[in-house]
């Protein structure tokens, strides 16, 4: 009897992994992102930075539920690739955030899709980049990466992200948002 229990438990774990619960972001993290967004340009208001920070965290919370996220990220990728999850690869996150934020039409911010190790099947990674409106350079932005820590938002200035060397993926951005 115990043998069957362990067999079913193992199969359940194999197919479902460790589910990630969607929880609201701590206010300290929202505040930290708000202040970081303000550093992109002196003309950016605290109010709009705060609205954007809250919007990003709220959308990540929704996507965590929608993607039925499991942890770690590579396990979730495996589940997507074999058909047990519909979405949740890194580019699903960046694309969904990109489309959502563009629809809001923020006055002080623009959004880019960025990638690292582009073309390398096992190492390619994608994220969203927030820049001050009118900024063309991806070297002056903030990386928004909810995939890396399974739904817990990683964000930093692009030059401070030592894990990835980011490049603009303009060809992946829908032309109606350029």
C-alpha cells in the first residue's frame, strides 16, 4: 500500500511541481521600484512612478495565476514544453507585460523587449525594459524580470544585472507599438 502511495505522490510531483502562490507584493518592494523608476529622468513624477510600480506588481500577480506557475523556472519551462502548462516561459512574461503596459500609455515611460543569449535554446532569456520616454538606448533602463525567481519580481538597472548581457529585441515588438 505504501509503495502505491509513494508512486502516486512522485507522479503528482513530477507533473505538477511546486506550485507558486500569487501573493501581493510587499509595499517595501513597490516603494523600492517606484524610487528606482524615478532615477530614469529628473522629470518623472513620483505619482506616475508609483502607479507604474503598482501596475507591474499587480500584473505579475495576475500572470502568476494565469500561467499556473510552478517553481523552479526551468521546471515550469519543462511543463510548458511537454504540454502540461500553456504559458509561463520567459518570453510569455515579457510579452504579456509589454502589451499590458503599452495599452496603459504611460506619459513618462517607454517599454522595450530585451533578450540575452539570443538563439541559444537552453540559455536564451527574455525580459522587459522600462526606460524614460524618449530614451533610445537600452543601457539606461530598468530590467523587469518576473520569470527568473518564479513570479517574484527581479528588477534592477540594466548595468547592475550581472547575470545577463541584455540586447534590445526590436524585431519582437509589435510594430503598432513602435
